[in-house]
C-alpha cells in the first residue's frame, strides 16, 4: 500500500492544490518500507493526479482540497483523506494505528469536515451531494 502526503516542511501542507511536494510512503504489513519525495510545485491539477497514478498511490492524505481535484483524485481510484493537519510523522503513525479520523488531526476550522471525512453529510438539500 502506498500513501501520499502533501508536504510543507515537516508538516502536512494545508492545501493539496498549492502543495510544493508529496511524500510517498510505501507500507508493507503496516511497516514503512520506503519513502520518496516528489516535487509538484509547477504542476496543474490533472498533472498532480497523474503523478499519484504514476507512483501507484492508494491513499492521498492532505489538508484542504478543491472540489474539482477531489473528483479527479477519487475518479482515479485513489482514496482521499482530506482536512488533515499535523506533522508528517504524527499523521503516518495515526494512519497506521487507525486514529487518523479523530479530531486531533483535523485541519483547524473544519469541524464539519470530520463528518464528511467519515462519510456523514450535514445540510444535504438535494441535487449534487
């Protein structure tokens, strides 16, 4: 399994659309096998998704992400875990232990995002979800 995390220094970048780098972590039996940094600074949305596909990423962990990129990532068959905040090491550990869906790692100001991230929607009015 391969995870991709958006990078800003040692932290998860706040917005996938403007991230400068990705960290791709390969996990084998829940143990880290390898890490690769990939520059994505000058890439547009479709190019960013193509990089995820090129590296056979299974899961993208990021901060905020635009709706159009959300559709592109999910359309490529990549599981998306958005609205994440913390250091890369904290987030990788939380993912491996199944604790990433707690509010401890939620991007500040995104309490409703936790419900969306867990598959529960609030305020649905018909039409597009």
